[in-house]
């Protein structure tokens, strides 16, 4: 962040004036449009789905409770590739429409998928699970007392939902929306494929298309300010969430049974996000892959798979190792300095990959040039791009980007180990390092493996940082899919995209197992007056009696 700020603020004012007069207003307006659309969309879809599977009882509720997390397996840019092939002018939908009606290309209007609205829909489809998971957890923790009190006072189910359930879950919902917005401003692949001009695409174009590093740094600084604002909002909502969830109850609210058309409507509303965000694009990608005649096991993809697996494994290992060191420092010396280090290290997840790439590349390139000049002058040896042309800078950027995920996994595991175990270990003569290796790490194995798996998959899906920082002739599955899609070879892009989705399913499966286990028990009986949530409230005289 410091490198980006110094590069941007130390640049020429002429560059700022040029950006302000040309592309900056367009980038800002498009980014604001995406933020508003995605924020509203994810809030509506995620909150509505969470309320249905948590508060209502209908056929398939348990199944939908798990399936609604599936779209997390899809990167937004892969979803964009699938729907472009399906909905674009030569796609199956418009071709079928023309064949069925006999219309020509100019005889009808069809929504343009390559637009701000199309990009927003793609992002909503893959990001609503952030809101769904947090809202669902908040609804499960809510006491039924307040809801029943509202119903007893004459409120309908919808009125009680909006007046009681939503305000109580507001911090969790807002936290999920902010996480979705962080991913929105960081997205590059989707907006680049749809031709939507945002700060993320502007950074890449300024760096590679125009070769203007000063402009790239200044655009990165603008995007950094947006990201830091979202971090500030998220921290506020996190504090409110802790306050609201301080008094955790024991039993869950008994779900209301839906019958007839209400049950059918609930099934349709829960099935729609799963179909649009997972099932349909998966079917489209499979069809494209079959039509291309390519196999994911062929030699042409062996190098991309090997590169992706290698860099993801190394990055996950290094990131989890760094998280263990930082987290253990806080455990041993929980002072302001340790907490400050942990807070700064965990901020990378909120910073877009393109901004991190610029922030890492600028100082490292300066170091490489200084080292090369020194070695050339002193020993007559040219070291070249020792760091910026290697895997080290790429792995370092990944570590910065995903350290928050690793720290969260470490904290989850460490929170289950009571401090008195440390005292017992020291009494038995264990040193600090031996206590970590023989006591803490074995007990945290499940949490650390889960965190490592999430980092592994996130690295495999990361696109902007990989595009900017990858060594020469080093392409991953994400880069190859982006290249093929940029050349409009969507059928060929389907195979690497499917491989990415297959790996993306791994942490989602772990999450789905957790969802299936975590529903609290509840009493099956609810007040008779509330047995039918859609029944009219009792007359005031009867309630008084």
C-alpha cells in the first residue's frame, strides 16, 4: 500500500490531469454502478434465500440449504465465459429464437450480455453466497422470542420479518454485502471480457497496453482508496455483529411449514440462484468442452495444470507458514505491536489483486535495477531481473493477498486450545518451538488444512495478479482461459475453466458438510396462534382474553 501511495502521489500532476480529463470519470462511474447493482442484488438474493431455508419448512429445504453455497466454486470470469457463449448473438438462445420465429438479426431486441448489467448479474450469481452464509448464521442465532412477540402483537409474517428478523441480522447482512463489494471492485476477468471499463481494467491497460507505469500506479491508488473505505465499513459492521451476537441462545426457531403454492414458490426461489449460478453454466461449459473435442487430460493442458498446481501449493504452504508465525506471535505476546502486525498482514484480502501486483512490482523492480547496476559496476556481472522475473514475486503477492484467509483458519484452530495447555506444556519442559510442533499444530491440523485448501484454490482462481507478475512463458489455467476467451475461442476456454471449477468445488464441499452439521436443535412446538404463519392475526378482543 505504501509503494502504491508513494508512486501515485510522487508522480507528475500532468498524468493526474490527463486521467481526470479522459478515463477517470468513466472508470469511477462504472465502478459505482457495479457496486450499487451488486450490493443490492447480493443483499436481496442472499438474505431471501437464507430466510427461506432457515425460517420456513418446505420440500427440499435441507438440500437447498447446502446447494445454495455451490456458486462459490465458480470464478465470476468463468461464469461470464459460459453465459457469453449461451446468450451472445451466435449463442444457443438467440440462434434458437431466430430458428423458431424466423426473425432476422435486426427483427428483435435482446438484452446485451456484454454490459454493466451483464457483469453485475455475473458477480451477483457468484457472490451472493457471502451474504447467504452470514445471514443464515445470523438467523439461526436469533431468539424466537422477539419474532413470536411481534406475531402476538398482530404483525403478519412478512411484517415481523422486516421489522424484527432483518434489523437483528443487519450487521451480518451488511458484512456479507461488503465482502461481495470487495470482490466486485477487485474483479478483472469478468469486466475485461465484457468490455466494461473499471479501475481494475484501467490498471492493466495502463501498464501493458500503454506502458505507462505512473498512470497504472495512480489508478491503483484510486482503487486502493475504494478498497480501504470498504475495509472501514466492514470493521464497523464486524463490531456491530459481535455486539448483536453476544447473547447466543441454545435453541433455534421452529420452522414454519409452507404448503401448496407457497411451498412451490419457495422451491422456485431457492432453485433459481443454484440453477443460474451453478447448474446452467456448468452444463454450458461441459457442452462447450465436448464440442471442442479437447480432453483435460491431454498433453496440451499438462503444463498449465502443472504450473497451477505448483504455484498454488507453494503459495498455500508459504501463506499458511506465515500465518502460523504471525498468529503464534500474537498468542505468545498479545501486545499492541503483535496485533498491529496481524492487522496489517490481514488487510491484503481487501486489496484488489491488480493493486497488490503494482504495489509489489514497483519497489521490487527498483531493487532489481539497483542490484543490477551495483553488480555491473563492481564485478562486471549483470543480474538482470533477479526477483521480478521469478516465481518469488508471484508467491509473495499471493501471500499478501490471501494471508487473511490463513490467519482466520489459524485463529479458528487456536481458539479451541485453552491457555492452560500452554502452562502444562511448559511445566513438562517444552520449549516454545517444541510446544508449537508437538501440541498446537497437531490439535490445529484440521483448521490449518482447511485454510490451506482455501488458499490453494483462491490462488488457482486469481487472475489479475497472475497476469501482471507471472514469469515469462509461465501460464496458469486462469491465464490460459483468459487468453482463449479474449480471442473469442470460448469452446477452447471451457476445458481450463472446468478444471478451475473442479478444484473450486473442494473448499465448497468442506463448507457444505459444515452447513449440514451446524443447524441447532429446536423445539417442535410453537404457540398455537403462530402455527400457521399466513393466518390472519387474532382479533384484539380474543388476544386480550
